[in-house]
C-alpha cells in the first residue's frame, strides 16, 4: 500500500472496497426497510385467508337465500365450530331427523369459527349453530367471530333481511336484546 504525502495510506489505483461506515449505513437502511415492509407483507398474507373465509360465508348465505326463495322452503345455514365448516340444509320435515347437507364448505386453513350467536340463540363456542333462512328470503340475524392465525379476529355481522355482511377486522362486542 502506498502512503500519500499527508502520511495516510492510499489504495492502489483500480481496487475498490467499502469502508466500515458505508457498510453500517447500508445495513441500517436495509434493517429499517425490512422493519417497515415485513409486517405489512405478513399481515396481508394472514388476512387473505380471513377475507376468503368471509367470502365463503357470504357465498353460502346468498345461495341459501336464493334456494329458499326459489324452492319456497325454510333452510338452515349451519356453522360448525368443531370442524371449521359452514353448510346448508333444508329444514327437516320431522324434528328427530338428521339433516343432509345440500352444500358444505370448509373454512380456509388456519381460520376457525371462534363463536357464533344470534338474538334467538345463545352464543356457541363449540358444536354448531344454525341460522334460519325463510322462504321469503329473510335471513336470521347473527354474529360470527372468526379467528385466524396468531389470534387475529374478524367480526362478521349478518344483516337480517338482505343477508349481506358487515365485516370488522377486529373484535366487536355485539349484544342482542
């Protein structure tokens, strides 16, 4: 290595290198960028399965409503907390009859039904709860709490007449009565 006239070492011409200060600055910029972008990317990935679950619920409700109106029958939409499924079946003719599911969907992987409640039934944390759909297309009001990965909770409210959903990407306490 050559020494300059001031006594400081000089790099030979044609060699390139980074100083320690330059490396520290680049690492700091990368750290800040990853700290800012990383959580947003991860939130987008985890919420996409929650969004898909709400679309599945809306699809079943709309199908139940149109089927009830066209068939002039009562139907139930079943929310099965134990198996993370939603299904549709016609109202049984007699009370002891077990229903045959007309349509059934599993919720996306990592999403489960935390609880379901309605003004006419107590809150269910396990087992199943059935929401009635009348031949006129009226859907019983209900509140569904979906739990995703890492405890993320969505509150899904079924609007009684239209069957449309009001969705919150956090827990909202809904009391009936």
